[in-house]
């Protein structure tokens, strides 16, 4: 097992132990500190993490936003449900379900899945659980399925079918940590493993689907490479391309433009503390031919290096994490942990340009995505909603 893999397995073990033991997660910055931001960014709403845990990933269902949280110390953990329709989003309910890492995926309207390595929220300690959220104030827990090995780090719903890809995290080449499971959730009370797939390397940390012009592709990012799969037969993925870049320490996640021509790969590096790139950067590839990805430019946030000790406490400093293109554009909303949130224009993939940003001592963001014309950023201090002008 390489040093990068060992570090991530150790990190995962430490986080799980912290959750179980109620360990503190480090000092909190002062909420009064003024943000470092571009003039075109406005914070519309802040939903504090207090009592909920620590924000992780997000998913969406039309007017609703599902913000996942894992326990912080003895905090709650679960899913925060927001109504995104009004000028100022409002909270509709909270599904308490303590677990790490608590990754959320929308199955269909009113039905979500929560994936975890370990959980105190049902009979399957390692796996995923289905939750009826049609009434967000009275969520109902449905069925669960146990995932062998270390459970699931990330879950992604397969578009148009009641299937979920459950990814182990891409931390190790050991089989228990590399197998991708496809879960049939057509009966949410009795989800079941319908197929399994073993990538030849360390498995997927994250899976991104991209369907267009008759192509059905999945991008599996994990450890030392990103694989491109043909998933026209969802129970039998076929590897059709690979991205291998020695400048990337850990292939974390992928976003693809609507036309399917450009993919960007994030490097979750443990060595990036707001010091610029290419360490912890986002790298672009022309994937118009998935079998032969062509490397283009890269981008890392230009604010740094920082001397603020609060930004140097774990959480990979200012490395790239979760991000998404605004549909029909090459505008990427991205989360950078302590580096905050920004928008990068990849119109010229050889020379990407940052066109908006927001960072303050309370913005340790895990994920940042577009929804209904706004950016939702979720992380250590809660869920923030931004409007961005002039784009």
C-alpha cells in the first residue's frame, strides 16, 4: 500500500474513532471575521451547523436541498432539508442519523439514500439506508443494506433507474476497499446488492455519471487514477479510458460539462495549505474521445500561502474537494475546504480564470454546487447559500 493510501486509511480510522468517542474537532474561528470575497458574491443565507454536526455532501430534488451532516464530537449527524424556492431558502426538517461519512443521494422525489462507513442509525452498520422524506418534518426510515468491507464512502444514483453506485473510497487496493457495489433500490424497504465491480486499482472515491448523445459514461476517481466507464449496461461497467497524472496525489472527484467534451479532476492533496498549485489543484481533460483523454490546463486558488493557524488544522488545508459545472456553461463552482468557495471559468481549458470567490475563517467547505441559479456550499460550520452576479 502506497504512502498516500496509508494516509487516507489512517485518516478514515481516526475520524471514525473521533465520532465514536466524541472527540473535539479543533478550534472554531470567530464568526465575526470579515470574509475575503469578490464583489459579485453575496451570502444569501447561513444555516449554522450548531447541533447538527459537520456538513459533508449535498444533493437536490427540484425545490429541495438535502445537506448531509456527520457527527461532530457528540453532535447529531443526518440530513438537513431545505426549501430552495423562495428568495431566502428556509429549513423544512432534519433527519437525525449519526454516521460517517453520511453521503446523500436523491433516488426520486421524496426518497433519499444515505451512505456510510459506520452508522448508529439502523441495522446495517456499514452500507446505506433509504429514507422517505416526502414529509420532511416526519421522515420515515425504510430499508437498509449492508455493504461488505468498509461500507460506503460515496453514493451516486444512476440516472433513470432505481440503482445506486456505492463507492468504497478509493483508499486501498485491498479488495474490501476497492469493490464498487450496485444497489437495487426499486423496493426501498428491501434494497439489495445487484452487482459488484472490481476496478484494477484502488476503487472509486467518487463516481460521476454523464449521459448525452447516446453515450452513458461514468467517471470513477480514486487514488492514483480516474477511470472512464461505459455504463450502458449499469450492472456490467466496462473500462473504456483512463486518466493518469503523476502531478495528482489523490484522484478525488470529477465534473463534466454538459456537452461531455471537458472533464475536470480534483486532487485532494494532504500537502496543500492555500499555497497555490499544482498541489491540490483541479486538472482539465478533453474527453470528447473517452478512450484517449487529452490533458489541458489546471487551476488552484491564488489566495495564499496563509499564515492563519486556523486554516492549517487538518482537513487538507486548501485542497480541491467537491465541485460542479453550471449546466450549459463552463462555469465551475468549487469547494476548497479552508480555501472557501469559488467559481472558475473553463471556457479556455488551457487558461482557466477565477471569476468569483468567497472565503472567511468560518468557511471550511466540503462541497459547492449550483442549484436554481445559486451556489450551495456545505461544510464544517453549516450550509451557506450564495448568489453570484455578472456571470
